[in-house]
């Protein structure tokens, strides 16, 4: 049997434009899965350069990586700051009853 090599997939490498960011956030938010949404925000942050983002937010780069890692648990304030620095804000809408 032939060995198959699979390359690591990094979503951050495919998030390039503001529209990519918007659509990625929108789809992630619609999943209603907080862990998935945080993971996506972390991917988007990495796509924009974590060092630059951390500097602009006056946060520690390692701390920012850790906050959005699978083991991380960023504060709500950190999430809002990251989204704001990316040009987005959180909004709330009422669920439609089925």
C-alpha cells in the first residue's frame, strides 16, 4: 500500500480580504458554537499577524496566541478588542422560532 502524505491545513493562510474575514466570522457565528467561533477569531487574528495585532492592542503576543488556542479561554474584553481591531463588532439578534 502506498503511503499518503497529508499537509497540515491552516485556515489562516486562506483568509486574505476583508470579505473573507466577514464571511468567515458570519458563518462561524451562525454555528452557535462558542469554541468554534473563538477558534475562527484566532485563525483570523493569525491571518492578520498576531505580533502586529498584539502590539496594537497592547497585549502580549504569546498571551494572545494562548488565548485563542484550543486550550485558551480569552476574556470577553479580549474578544471584543480583537474584533474591533479587525474592523468588526458584536451584534445581537433575536432567534427566529421554528
